[in-house]
C-alpha cells in the first residue's frame, strides 16, 4: 500500500509500539486533524498485514 499518514501512523504506533487503534485515531486527530473511524483503521491494518505476509 501507499505510504500515507494513516498507514505510517498504523505502522509506527500500532505495530512498532504496540498501542491500541484508538490511540492511533487520537494521534491522527490531534496532530493532523484527521477524523478516522476504527473500522477504517482495522481495514487498513488488515491490508498492511496481508501485504507483509505476501512479501515474506
């Protein structure tokens, strides 16, 4: 997937630091004023994980 703000936040905050998806949404809202629903974050996370499995 493309490297956009949402995907980068998911990778750094959720995958690397082990934080909850709510914290990713809060980070995006506070820093970039992007309102993202948790369902959108879950779908993006699934795509990132599937892409990593396909590469490995």
